C-alpha cells in the first residue's frame, strides 16, 4: 500500500489531488441523506411555527395550546414507537437488538429540566430549533447556540462533581 501512495506523491501530484477530491465527494454523498433529513426537519419546524419566539412565549404564559399540542403529539408518537419496539422485538437495520433500559428517578433530571426550561423561555429556542432559526435568518440565535455549547462544556467539566 505504501508503494502506490509514494508513487502518487512523487510522480503525479495532480492525480493525488483528484483522488482526494473523489474521496471528499464520496464522503459528501454518503452524508447527503443526513443533510436532506435535517433540511426537511428544519422546514417542518419553520412551517409549524415551532421556532417562533411568539409561539414559545404563548406556551410559557399558558395563552395558547399550539406548542403543547405539538409536544404532546411527539410524546404520544414516541410512547407508541417504544411500545411497538418492545412488544415485537424490532431490530435495527443491522439486525441488532434494540435495548431500552429502564430509567431510575433522579432529582438531577428535575433540576436540569428547570434550567433547560428557563433557558428555553428566555431565549425562545431549544436545541433543535436553534439551527432552524439560524438557517431562516434569525442570526441573533447564534448567541443562543454558543451559550448552549458553553453550557454543555461546563456540564462536562462539572459532571463528576454533580449528583447522578
């Protein structure tokens, strides 16, 4: 394997660059499906007004059912999906068993949920819609994204000291 690589480096630089370009193209094509799914998810978030700061404020002020209906329907779909996975022993596309472990109650979830909800109420964005907001031109949301990344970094630093 070393001989062909050294041949390309010593004799034909252009061919080597073409191989790199081809490798990058193949990698991009493999990831295209994820880009398309992400774009569809972003369009759905925008069209359903989930990324609207005003809709989020209505939810936290208990003035409208719109967001509760969307979140509630997502919970119902997730519950039915997990029930079906467990009942019929559905496997992954690689025929591996899907194991969903039981969760133990922990007060850390309550505290984390309160912090998450407070941040959501203040900024008008949770992790999924942050990218849709940036993509739709609400560039001030970049500060929310940077804050979320900073919060994740701080959690990583303090994780060992927190009660789990």
